């Protein structure tokens, strides 16, 4: 490691941290496999997350086949159905979305966007990935364990999660799931420390917090939230593991199973629900905030206009982050609670809609009279806004106790959360991959395949989840293997269920096109060159594309402006990069 | 969930203080070309900040455990585990360990080794003492799965002990580095980090002890009676 020379620009404040080249890799293994370079770690995270995400996608197909064509497939037994539900939910929320946004995009973009050479603790960062991989492998191992994976539902509610009536409850399934979660959280904490300290300490000169792109603000705030929320899941997992393996009764009341008194007694199942949702609700925003940040940048770049209300966007991100810690019990209305508590949590839930709505208005106002380029990242960003608004609106219904109680265990809730935290963040992930793939690989993704991918995914997602709201409203319960006698429903839904299944299979197939595009374009994609989207942010300004080890060559970049100087009047081009010391914006010139 | 919410409120206050120094009211779109000096204040070295952030995460972990503990005591008729007097001796050992490491981080030359040794030995003593308490309790009929209060005691002290154990591994690395390096600067920094970590674990232990003695529930009951 060697100290590098500092630039001595009198306009800029002194450097806070010594500019040190991160450790070089020696040999193939430390370069490509046990790499300490955040960019490689990011790609490892992303590849693992996408791979396990495809497993979860196939599981959703299995569920839909059963719901759309009940009894047609012998291998989908009731036990298998519950196992599919559980693994699909847990994989998508934790092992795909959280890992991809924070481990994938966080690792790739934070050092580049803040102008750092790497994360501040590269070795710990590398460990973070390998522990994440171990967590994924333990999870996958449960598919091959005797009795299969746990079928307790992704919320793993006790006491049923560890009893013999639940698939995997008295076998290895639940144990492996809990061990995997514990590993995931340990791994994430290692990565999270890196993301936070890098944003705080390793920003290049001139890169103040208020000049950071919103992507970094989103990932940074989400990481802080995750560091504070994941301990709740860790504690819950350890306690349940104790209950399952060591005979404690943290969450287990006195029980009679098959006419036999179990040795448990004195524990509280509701305590688990509090712990789980104290993690679970912030988790929604741990996924959403990076998506909010990234989509702000995608809109600004592809609409060639500065983001509307940058300050307000930052405040909203911080506000949502804080508020998300005091809404958790809205997931527990049906568990029963004091009416005043219900009132409190309904109120905080509705209040969180305010900063969220501010963000939506600002995205729409960014598009107002903008020079909108309907590129693939822009299409996905637009898809996100529409989907997020749709999903958010049903959230307003469900946030109220009296509406939630009858709808809580129906497919309406499934449709709601898939719109708001399934489809919407996935739209952003896909848009972001189309946007930053040229940076990571030096090649553009194929446009034709991209358009097929977008339109099938977008229209298909609505074909799945719009009818699902209706299915829920007529009374179809969620988590049911078979509906049985449909006389309790106000309308028949067989045809709709079959339609949703066909749509789900089609959307899944479109993701295969995307996967093929990712691989095909590595060799055959059009060469991207430097800064193909004509963006202002630092990640596009590295001396070499894709960025090399240490990112910035001999000297770190100096930052003179915020990240959103697009279409400045009088500027020679329609964008001014962050490292450009002039021209000043007309408003600034006037003020000075 | 009072414990974790109180903990998060204190974190939120620190975050609010930090945010207030980041120029959140500035208008970056008007300030191109000019630095924003108020937002670029000198900050602690990354390793120190990293340790502090990690301590906050560990604090969150124990605050969650504390919340679960308080919640269960309130819901079910419980008898707290009677703690043996050894717990006070152990607490004194941890306090001494924390102080010794603090002094070791600030002293120079040979005395660094002496203070570091004292810190390490007392930390090991704390661990041995905790195991002794476990044995005593098990012998007295308070086994791990005998009652939820006992389960909580083992879980809380066990997780705290694991964190001390992690700190002892770090201390072993410090000893190794002391033997390798002659540069006083590279020697002192990691000792300072260990001291910071130990202070954090000491504070957490004192709060956990109060909780295990039932003081947390008494305090909450008092607050409730004042409010109602």
C-alpha cells in the first residue's frame, strides 16, 4: 500500500482521509475469487443473489401451477406447497432483494460514486460475501435435507414453525433456515459497516453529503436501518433455535400435540411476532430506499433534467427511514392488540405515506417538460413509479385496522405487497442493470431483447397482480393449498386463477430472455465506450472503463458540483459532470 | 418494545446531531464550483468509527434481547433468577479490564505491556467467572430449559460472553502485533480500538445486569403508574 499524491486546489477543503491504494491482488485466486475489490465482490453478490432468485422464481411457478390447476400435478403435495411458499418468500425478500441492493449495487456504486478507491475495510468486505454465500448454501441444503425445507411460511411464526405438523418443523428444515438467517445477518453486518463508514469517511474532496447522488443516500440510509433492524431477526432466530434444539420456551406456550403434553411452557408466541416485524417492516424500506435512490438517478439521467426537490428527496429518505421503525405492529392487527395501539400504528403507517408521496411527486415533476429518452432504464423507472403508486394505494387501505382485519388473510394482501415490494423494486433492479451494465462490462445490453423483456414483464406483472386484488376481495384466502368448496366466495375465480398462472409463467420466461441477454451481451453487445448515457456522476468518469483496481488512476477526482447538472442554460453540452469546475450555473453566478 | 425504542431514540439523537452538521439546508444546485466548508468537518479515523458503528449494532442486539425479556416478564408470572454474589466480582473484573485497556492505550513503552496484560487477564477472569455462575445456577436447579427467566439469563450472558470472546481474539492479535512491530504509532491504535470496544461491552453489561435484576421492569412499572 502506498500513499498517493494529493491535489492542492485552494478551492477545496483538505482531504479527510489519506489517499491510499487498496491492497493489490496477487494471482488468479485473490483477483477473481477471494477478491477484496468491491467491484468484484459486487458482481459476486449480484450473481449469487440472481441465481438464488431464479430458484425462488421457479418455486413461484410451482405455487401458481397448484393454484391455477389444482390437483393436476401430483408432485405438488400440501407439504411441498407450504415449503414452496416459505422458501419463495424468504429468498426473494432477504437473499435476493436485500443482498442485491446492498451487497450488489452498494458495493459497486458506493466507492465509485463517492470518489473512493475502494471500501474502507476490503478484507471484511470480502468476508461479508463469503458468509453470505455460506448462508445461501445452507438454505439450499435444506432442499436436500430429510423432510425438506421448512414450510412454516416466510414469517416463521411459532409455535407451529417448530412443531411436527409443519413440514421441516421437527426435522432439519427449520434449523437450517434459522442457521442460514444467522449467517446472513453476520455477513451483512460486515458489509454494512463498510458501506456506512465508506460513505462517512472515504468521500473524495468536495463531495459533501449534499452533493451525493440519491442512489448513495438511499443505500446509505437503508444500510443504517438494516444494521439496526437485522439484530431483531438475529435475536428471534437464535431464540427459536434454542427452543427447537435445547428445549427452552422463549416463544412456546404450554401445548398439547396429538393428545400429548409437550415439555414447553411459559413462552410468548406474540413476542416473536414483535421481534420479527420489528425487523420485517424496516426491511420493506431497506429494499425500497435503495430503489427510491436509484430510480431518482435513472429518471434524472434519462430525462436530461435535474432531480426535482433534491433536498426534499434527502429529507424524505431520512424521514422514511426513521418512521419505518414505529409502524411494525400494523402487520399484527389480527393478532389482537389494545385499540389505542392499533390507532397509533395506523396513524404512523399513514404518516409514512407523506414523505413517500413527496418522492413520487418529485419524480413526476422531474419528468415534467423534460427531454425524456425512452431508453430501457427509463422504461423500467417509469414502470416502477406506476407500480409503486398502485401498490402504495392499497397500502393505505391495509394500514387501517378495520379494513385490514377482514382483508388480512386474503390474496388482496399478497397482491398488495407483491406490487409494492416485489414488482416495484425488481423494476428498479432491472432498470439499474440496464443502466450500469455498460459500466461493469464495457458493453451495452441488447435492445431488442431488452424491450421484449420490459414489455412482457411490465404487462405480465399487472396481468398477475391486478386480478389477484380482485381474487382477494371476493374472499380467497392466502396460504391455502386448495380452496375446496367455493360457496363462501362472492364470485367464481377458477378462470382468473388459471389466467394468473399463465401470466406468471410468461413473466418468468421473460426473465430467461433477460438472463440470456446478460450472458450474450458480454461478448456480442455493442461497445459502450466512456459514459454512454452522458451522466454527470463520478462512476462514469474513471480513466478506464470498466473501472480498474483503485478506480481512479494516480489522483482522486475533485468534486465541484452536485450530481444533477443537466440541461444547464449556456453550457456547451446538456450535462456538466461533477468534476467540472465551471461554468457555474446561472443562478449561482447571479447569487455570487 | 420499550427498551429497543429507547435505544433507537438515542441513536436517532446522535444521527440528528450529525445530520444537522451536514448542511441539509444547503442548496447544492446553486453552489457549484464552491466548496461547502461547514459540511466537511474532520472526523474520527475509519477504524474507530467502524468500531463505534459496530458497537451500536451490538447495542441494538442486546436492546432487542432486553425488549423480549421485559415483554415476557410482563406477560407471564415470572420468578427472576437469583443471581449469586459472584456476579458483582465479575462486574468489578470487567470494569478493571476496561480501565486497564484504556490506560494501556494512552501509556508508552513498558507500561503499555503491563496495563495490556492486566486488561487481558481480568477479561479472562470475567469469562471464567461467568462460566462459574452458570455452573452454580445449574446446580441450584436453574438449568437452561427449567424456566423462561433462566433461559434468558443463559442466552443474554452467553451472547455477551461471545462478544467478549471476540474481543479477546482481537486482543491476541494486538499482542501479536506488539511483538512484531517497533513503531509506537501502529502499536497504540489497535489498543485504543480494543479499549473502545471494551467500554462499550462494559456499558452493555451494566445495563444487562440491571435488567436481569428486574430493575428494568420496576422502572417501566413506575413510569406506567406515573403516566396513568
